[in-house]
């Protein structure tokens, strides 16, 4: 008969790559790298172009900022925090209207 334990490197490798393709939506993770890709990989502050490494602060506007420019008033942030807060208040506090005549 056939062995009950799967042999590494046998037909299972095709199934594993199919599972990875399904998990990534069919997109291959291998991308041809060009010299321009290396420049965009470095984490830099969007405002002052300072290297931030792992300590960069992502903003809701989509940028990555250093410790000096992380606040929305220190960079040109286009995210509307006021509208987000108003929407959350509307969602969590529905208007409750009491009946005009109380029934006894």
C-alpha cells in the first residue's frame, strides 16, 4: 500500500500553494523588485522625510509620521475627526421620544 504519513515535497506542495493563492486572493506574493521599491520601503515621516523605522505613527489620513508630526494639527491632516465623533454619537445615542399622554 501507500504510506499513511504524507511525504514532504510530494504532491502536498501543490495543494499548499493553492491554499496560499486562495488566502491571498489569487495574487502572487512574488513581485519583481525594482530600485524604486527600495526607496518606498523605508519608513519616513510624510512631512519632514525623517526616518522613523518601527516608531512611526500611522495617521487616519493614511500617512506615517515622526513623533513631532504625529498629531493632526502638526501635519496637513485631511481626516475629519469631528464628523467621525458626531456619527458615533448619533449611532450610540438614538433619539427617544416619550408618549404625549401617560397611560394610567
